[in-house]
């Protein structure tokens, strides 16, 4: 594997690992307070979305940096292991395997970070809208059903 192909493989894995972005909007349902004009509610909604976005924007950038770092570290470790184990094939296969593992770890971290950032955004947005007197829907707790539990084991005699 030549250096160009290895570089292309690593860079494509970084792109495929996924990027974290700031949320496009809230996933929390909010309704205007009784008697509040809809135009005022829309203005407050825009203000609260801007507030929440500004607070989580830096977290997305930091998460993307961690994804790239995971991929680079994986490639470096794979290169070292590949060079130490196989002197005839070179470090290319080890670097490719390391980059793949690093990219998969980075993709997992990216998915977790995206969910975490969306959750923070929703909390900030809901707090802002609630402070302005709007009604934020609260999730109902899930009640366990009998179907959720496995049947008891048969008695042993």
C-alpha cells in the first residue's frame, strides 16, 4: 500500500466517522401561555433557540476534534503494531487497521456526543421558554407492564 492510498484511506475514514453538529432545533414541545399572542410566542421561541444554540455550539466543535484525534491515534498505534509484528509487509496494513478501529471509536463517540448535545440544547431551550411563561410539555413516566418482566422460573423439586 503506497503512501497516497494510505492517506486517502485515513482521510476517508475520518470523513466517514461522522461529524457532530449543533442541533437545528428543539425536540421539546412547547405551547404558548394562555392569552399570549402567537407573534410574541414566535419571537420568544426564536430568542430561546438562539440562546440554546449559542450555549452548545462549542461542544460540537470539541466533539469533532475528539473524533479526529481518535482516528489519528488509532492509525499511529496501528502503524507501530504493524511495524513491530510484520517487518516484511511494512506498517501500511497496521495503519489501515488502526485507522479503521480509531474511526469506529470516533463514530461511536460522535453519536454519543450528538445525543448529549441535543439533550443539553433541549434543556436550555425548555428552561428559557418556561422562564418566559410558556408551557413546556413534560414526558410522562413509563409505567412498567407485566409483559416487561420475564415469567418466573418453574419450581424445582
